[in-house]
C-alpha cells in the first residue's frame, strides 16, 4: 500500500513544472503564433489606449483650469467601460480560437501527463503577457497622443497622478486579459486527451 500511494506523488512531481518553465513555454507559444498574439494584444491595447487618453485629457483640462462637468465625466466613464468590455470579449474570442487551433498540442501535453492546472497556467500566463504588453503600448499611445494636444500646459500637469493612472491602466489591462482567458483556459484543461489527439483542424 505504501508503494502504491507513493507512486502518484512521484508522477505529480514529474509533471508539475515550475512556474519559470511554464513562463518559458508560454513565451515560446506567443513567439510561434506572433500574428494571433498581436491580434489578441491589440484588443487590450485599444481599450487601454482610450482609457489612458481620457485620463490624460482630464489632466490637461485640470492644468488649463477647465472645470469638468459631471455629465461629461459620466459620458467618459460609460465610453471607457464599453470599450473595455469590447476588449474583454475580443480577448476571450481570440483565446477560444487559440484553443481550437491547438487541440493536438493540448492533447499531446495531456497524454504526456500534463495536469489540468498546468494547462490552465499556460493559457493564463500567455494572456497575462499579452495583456501586459498590450496595456503598456496602449497606455503610451493614449498618453502621448493626448499630450501632443496640450503642449502648452505640460509644466502644469500633475505628473505624479498621471503616472499613477498610467500604472493603473497597465494593471487593469493585464487583469482583464487574465479574466478573459479563464473560460478558454478551463475549456482547454477539461479537454479529453484522446479526443484532442483525434481532432482535425
């Protein structure tokens, strides 16, 4: 009985790769499918670029002494929320397509003994990387383009507050990307290995 109980524990250690190894595999998958990764990251980039442009525009208006009306603030909030929801839907769709394209790869991993949580981890790391870089680029684009329209008041802008919003945009975009990838990741993890190996894409 002791030897039988020790067996599964030994297998688990063999197939549970460390986080850094999962990170390397996820990064390799992104570089192999760079076109699809760029499309997925673009969804986050556009939503975050719009959010950062709203933050920067508000900072410029405050530097100019222009009062922001509650109606305008509500309108901006509504537009930002809608753009972020569209980004989340786009990311989820792109990740679902990625799962479909990688049936055989996922089946091979599971036949080799990959645990469900390892498959989930791979997809979430990929999505987090895409979300981070997409949010970083989007935040830069949104901030720079709006700053070009307010060159005369750059010295009066609250840069500390603006940079804090910059970081918040990157964090928000990354978190939204991870949340959007959870359903596709769960679908990939629950895929029966034999069916995945037989799938023709």
